[in-house]
C-alpha cells in the first residue's frame, strides 16, 4: 500500500515538473474590456503601429519576447475599425510550487517553453452623442484557448465634457494540458461602469468600477503542492482552488497638463478585492515631458501591494493519498490549497523611463525600459520564489 502511494506521488510530481507553464500570456476578459474602452474614446487618425517587447527575469527564469502590430482605419465619418495581432514566445524556468529542499534556499524550478498567437478586432460606431463598440479577441497556446467578446457603450453630456461608459465582456477559455485525458473550461465575465469628466482646462478625471466573476477550472494545472506527511519529500500534488471567484475593481485616474513646463502628469489609484481573499492597492505616477519639438520623455513609478489568498500556504501537514477511513488518517487536508507565490502577500515596485521621438509629423519612434521588483512579505515564502524582471520595448507608429 505504501509503495502504491509513493508511485502515485512520484508520477504526479514528474508531470508537474516536466510540463510546467505560467499564465503571463493569458489574454483575459479584463484586456478585452479595456480594449473596448479604448476604442470608445472616439475617432483618431488612421495609423499602423509595431512594437517589440522583451521581458526577462534574470537568473535563467522566464523570458517572453513579444511582437505586436496594431492598425486603426476610418471607414467613414461615424465608423472606425481597429485590430491587433500579437505573437509571444516564452521560455525559461519557473517555480513548480514546491518549497526549497532541505539545506537549500532555492525553490525548485522547471523549464518550459510555449508560443502564443493572439489578436482582436473591433469597431467604434458613433451615432449622435452615443458610441457603441463591439470587440472580439482570440488567443491560442499549446494548452490554452481563449475567445473573448466585449460590448462597450459611451454617452456624452455637457458638450462632451462628461462621458458615461457601460461595458460588458466575457471570456470562453479551454485548458487542455497534454497529460489530461479531457480538457476543462473556464469562464470570465466583467461588467464596467465608467465616468470621464473634464474638470477644467487641461484636467481630466477617469473613474471606473468593474465587477466580475469567474467559474470553472480556476487552478493552475502545472502548480504543485507539498504535504509534509507524504513519504516522498520531493512529491508534489495538484493544487486546488475554488471553482468560483468574484471580484470588485475601482480605478481612479487624473491627467493634468502643466503649461509652464510644457508637460503633463498622470496619477492613478486602483483598488481590487476578490472572493479568494486577495485585497490589493496600486498607485501609479507618470510624467510626460516635452523636450524641444521632437522628443517626449516619461518617467514612471508604480507601487502594488496585495494580501494573500485565504488558501495560500507554502506546505501543509497531512497525506492526501490516505482515505479518511484509513487507520493511518490523522490530519485532514483542507478543501483548497495553493503554493503559487502569486497568491501570497507581496509588494511590487515598477519604475522606468520611456522616450518618444517625433521624426516627422506622421512618424514616431519610441523606446522604453521598466524594472519590476517583487518582494514577499509573509516571512515564510522563500525569497527565491519572487522574480525580478527587466522589460525593454521599442516601437514605431505611422499615421496617415
């Protein structure tokens, strides 16, 4: 009987280690809804954009290389079409979910690689004071498929100094790792209510409230969890998360033009809460400074803090392979558990600088660097679980 338990645990642990993935490539319903909000801001000149971004976690951790192309085209006085195509390649090492082995301070890592193809297409349709914006998005990876739809509507008041926005979006996701015999589904729904208000010359206020819900398979199939009483100290078992989550998000933003300095500043605050028990606060400040007639530089700083999910733990006592009626059963396992460091209590600091060069009236080049620093706060999770990252971006925009 003990040998059977050992074999079961070892096989599951091997699968987790060999096929570990991360979720940084997911498109998500929030992205779809944000795209719809952007489309509804009104007509802009026809343009084509290209960007290349390199996300790199030092020490052989995750690297993501992203190519994206965006277009915007007026189809008449009232309709503007927009679309985006994204290609991501991801590779490197990422934590499996297990704690550091005895005598080490390094969490176990597993190597992985994947490719994502994604795109979205939408159009803003203006009729009187109204703008209606439907959008559809699609994303595919080797083990994850996502289809997103969104509908946003804005209504202008007060000589277009006040705009109300209403948004609805839904994701239809399918998770299908190769070691599963059947795929599993996940759904996400977001509803948004927003306000844009011109407070005065050069002062613009943004306020959005989003409520959402997700259901289905919400765990990470590649994250493992360690139980102390299982005989094999290297064995990991699949994490378990609730099959339903609701969330509430409040966003406040302010843009202020600074005439004497020929600059503008953007400040924002974001509040997030969900039924997993995570509560987060994000504050951001970005300064846009025009230098001469051909250059804009923009330093940025962002601070993020979150509490831990109610079911987060590094490891727990017990042995999930022992049935409750077994005489060796002494410690019950909880209904839900996860050692994913992204669910732990932590801070994230982001700082960087971007520059935009105006080559000609209709040609712009831009480059940016950002640094991400993650820090665990619970005093239990190994510091080696939290990555830092450097992000480099270059791009070009042609307007016509």
